């Protein structure tokens, strides 16, 4: 597939490989039923996660650095991806296909989806994303977005640049969430970052004022320093209980009632779920 003019994400590199490192081939690190997503996503039978290699963000605290930064994984054809998705649907009987950071590979995923459609195999698609998306791309591939599981990670562009090298993140992610609220089911993930609880609160306020406080939000305490964050303060520590509580209180005050709040105690991460500790290929994650 020729993606040499790639403009799939807000970086609009116009070339492959571009900033994300993805080439003209589909690359996947891992797939399998995942039971650790938000309850409506994991359901009883697990969410059929497919972890694509490379990522349009470069987060210094990335837990999946082996494949998202360094591109580990294997190249697959669209037909092979269709085979993976088919076996997730028919053998694992997962609740949905959960596309984790799919943006650089959307044309291949569309091709796989069309093969499955002809075969009469269908499941809802979860588009699982940092939120750093273009609305034009979401429109073009809206058939791959029944459920948008989008982050609102930063409310200030200087923080997005510092922590994820993502220029224009705030407006891109906010537009993406608005689009998702109008066109799909949406869960907005608010990952509370150490030293940046105020940005999580600013994003909740944005949602309440500019989108709706009926949006489902998933407030997450699980931040754990990894990769380059181990060397950089304040990203080299966990979130403090009072920081986290300030975000939970703000969500209450702003009237958010849909979604979920991780208990602070669940901030102790499941280390086996760190990308650095996960094997490539098929695997079930609890
Ligand atoms: S998906 Fe990758 S190559 Fe395409 S515009 Fe984004 S960063 Fe550039």
C-alpha cells in the first residue's frame, strides 16, 4: 500500500516513514483478549486488543516503548490481520475489536474489515487512542469507530510538547472528542499525571462546558514512571493521593456521573502489563 503522502494524524508528515516511524507495511506487536479495560469495553469475554507497532505520540513515560517507540513487532498483510480479527471474534469470542493506536495503519485495517464483512464476521470497533487525531481522518474511517476510547491527556500545549512531543495536541484532542461525542459512543480517559492534576481538571472543565457532563469519563490513577520518565521530575514519581483526589472532586463538582473512577489503591500497576514485560504475538491479558 502506498502511504507516501501520509496525513493520517495531525503531524501530516507527507511521507513514510514519518515521525511515527511506521512504514508502508502494517506492523503489529501483539493481540489477544484483554480484561483490564473499562468494564463496558472488556465486558465478560474480554476486549480483542490489537497493539499496533509505532505511535503518533512520543510520550516520555510510555509503558509500551518496545513497540511504540522502537517498532518491535512483525509485518502482516491485511489478509493476515483479517485472520487475527476473525480468530479473536470466533475463537476467543471477544466483545469487540480494540484497535490500540491504529492511526498509522488505518487503510490496512479498513481492508481487513472489508474482508471480514464479506465473510459475515462483525464486531464493534473500539478506536483506542491518545486523542491526537485529525477529524478529517476520523470522518474518513468512521466505520472503524463504533466506540471511541480517547484520552484528553493535556490541557496545555507546552506540556504536550514536553511530555509527548505532540504539537497542537490540545486542540486536536478536544476536536476529536467532540467529533466522537457526536458520531460514536465515547469514553474519555483522564489519566492523572504527577504534577499535572490541574490539567486533568482543566480538561474536565472543558468537557463540562464545551461538550457535556454526560460524557462518560474514566479517571485513571494508574500512572507509573517508565522509560525516559524515570530521569525527569515530576514524571519520575507516582501521582499523589491528594492530587488524584482533587481531580475526582472536580469531576463530582462538575456533575460527571457516567463512567468510572479508578480507586487510588489500584494505582499499584500490574507489572506484567507493562509493554516491556509483554511478549509479542498472541496473548491473553488480565
Ligand atoms: S501517521 Fe505517522 S507518518 Fe502519518 S502523518 Fe502521522 S506521524 Fe506522520
